[in-house]
C-alpha cells in the first residue's frame, strides 16, 4: 500500500497550539471533540506515545483513522484499524483516509494527516440488476 496525495497538518496543529498558549483561544475552543469522535477514540483508536498538549494528562493521545470512498457505500466514513488499510487499498480504486489525534479525557482533537490509497484503476462496474420480467 503506497499512500498518494499525502497532506500533513502539523503546521496547522502548531498554529492552533500557539494560539492556545498565547491565550488567543481557550481550552474550550481547542478541546471540542464531538462525542462520536471521543467514542471512536475509546473503542477504535490506536494509542500513540504522545501526551496531550493541552491537559498533559497521563493517558496517551489516540489516533482514529477514517476511510471515505464511493466504493465503500454505507461503510464510508467508518473508523478503521490501520491494519485493515492494505486490504482495503487492494480491493478499491480510491479511498480517502483521514487520521485524527484525540485526547478522550479533555476532548483535544486535531486532523494530523490525510492521504489517498487504492489501486488507482477505474472502479469495477457493477452489473445492473435484471428485473424478473427481463429473465
């Protein structure tokens, strides 16, 4: 699996934290994780070795990986384990992956990277369903 169109959001993260440290934004402004994101972090996230830059709590930050793509249908937007990505990349032509770091105790969250995976080939066309009268 070779990611394409990789975007690193480290500069945006640093700018947000600089604004927080300088007092231009409050902890309430930067610790605004949606309850579903916090739940995904608790049950589907992958712990990192980094500590939260806001609360500096004892729990490590958690990365939550989301996949989006037309070929996924209703599973688009689902949180996935990193180990699932190579199999998905081999089966689908193009999937967009977003990785969000989350601190479940305080609600800090920030998009850290996004990229595209997949075969890069046109998606396989599905055969139209035949109606009973056509058979």
